[in-house]
């Protein structure tokens, strides 16, 4: 799989763009703010249907326009082309307002996709940028997003479960806030929401746990090679299910709501940790529903959902200790690089299709050893690279790459 051609219209700072790429290294060189990263953003948008940056779709529309279009032609794959268009429909007609109004249209191989989730898996892609240190340094939501993006590319059902679960939790929270005023039907409705949440939430957490164990295997191998001996490991924590302990770690972290990670609710109801071989989505659902029912009064008192995959976390350890608290910047950077390389390898191994690797200004952050490992791992994958200075790139990249110079939304 490789992107053969990129077509943009009114996307970010590009009024119009039509360029051909090679199956190998493609370098976009230019000063900051000229539009290099926007190219990578457009490619990744076609993989998951949204930007890897923060913001709304309306923020991607070029100033002065009310719509954008992205087109990718893809070679050596079952997917031939992807076309995405977005039109801002806010009452003011001002795309810069960044409102929630907009119409998005997605076509793959000429066929209109009725749901955005059907886009998942048509283009496999991994993005790596200096901001990815947030994977280690920031809160659980960043790590959940990391897992969900890759899993959704492998299994679109995961994306649909996430959407359904968020909808259910939103409805449940609205009920919990007004529970005392809802009358006799509130208890029955809450039972329905709990059943729905347990059904989709158990599948979400199960897939994340399974994938995190597989990701750990490959990331640990990469990290061992780069660091020359340091052991990288993960622990998937759920606040509603006790997963089997497979490694001894010093945790010392908490969830986003201030509670301790782990299935404290289940420990109080007497459930024991399962063995890895017996964990299934159904066993998780059974214990999740048991917990929700036993803690119904507590959630009513608090007025919002207290348990579920929205509080899960992927804890990252180096040599058995919390990397976020005790790791150096170099150790964190190595861990993130190892995770991204493991993502790329897993996508390829699980699908037999080569993901497109997007490297956003990473060589300025990497020393020679890390750069060499990144290049070795990128071999065989189409790689799009942004840089402000060609001298930052290893000589082998400069010799073999197709190089584009970017200035003010124009490419030569």
C-alpha cells in the first residue's frame, strides 16, 4: 500500500494541490508555518476520518472558503482511491468560527460511505511527531486514543462500539442528573442503559487489553534494541474489571477523575482476577454489569457514570518503574519511538498490508542511533517526512527520497 497522488482543495493553507508521490521516502522541506504538516494531516485524515491535531473539521477549511476536499490515489492495494469533502454549514457561513455545523462526505473506490466508521481500514497509517511524548507525559485519554486509533484501523467494529458507548453514557448521565425527577420509570431506564454500557464497554476494554499485550511484545523488543538493555512494559488498567497481574510494577498513578486505577469496585463485590486464558468480552461484561448494578445508588448520588472504559489507562513502565514519573526525556522519547514502530509492525503483521508511515519533524529530535533504527524499521513502508532543514535527514534518505519544497501553501 502506498499513496500515489494527493489532491487538495481549500484544505488548511492550500488553495489547490495535485502532487505525485513515490513508494519510498517522500520529504517535504520548508520553514515552520508553510504547510508541511498539513500534507501529513490530509493523509491521516483519509485513514481515520479526522485530524490527528486538536480541533474541529471546520478549522481545516482554508480562510475565505466554506469547504475543503481531499483526494488520495492509492497503489498496490484493494483501495484505489479515497475522496473526502467537508462543507461548513454554520448559520454565519464563517468556517473560521469553528462551530459544530458541517457536512462530511466520504467515498472509497467511488462508493459513498453512509457511516464514517466504514472508512476505517481502507488506508492504514501511523503518525509520529514530537508531540507524541504526550503518550507518556499526559493523562489516560491520550493513551486510550492511541489504542483506539490503531484498533479501529484493524477492526472498524471497535469504532462503532466507541460511538455507541459514548452515546449510551451521555444518555445515562442525563438520566442520573435528573434521576429524582424522572419518577418510577427511572430505575427501568437506568437498567437499560447499564445493560447497553456493559455490552459495548466490555468489548472496548477487551480489545484494548488484547491489543496492548500484543503491542507490548513488539514495543519491548524495539526498546531493548534502541536502549541496549532497558525493559519496556505495559499494564492495562480498568476501573471496573480486574485483569490478571502479569508483571510486577510500581504503579502510583490515578485516573482522570482522581480515583485510583484498577477494579476497586469489583474487589469490593468479591470478584477475583481471572487468568489471562479465561478473559473474554463476555466475562468482562458479566462483571461490569454486576458492578454497575451494585453501585447504582452511588452513581445516582454522584449524578454521573463512575465506571467504564472512559476511565481506563495504559500504564507504561521502564525496568518495572513508572516511566512518566521516573523516566528521563531520552528514555521517554525512546519508549514513544518503540511504541510507534510497534504500531507499524503490528498493522502490517495483522493485515499483510503496508501502512503509510508519517514522520512529522522527528529527525531533529532523534540522535543518530534512534534515527538509524527508525529508518531500518521504515524499510519497505512508504514514508512521508517533514523537515525544516534537509541536513537533519540521514544521507540515505536524502539520496533516495523524492523531495518537495514547501512555501506558503505551494509545493515545488
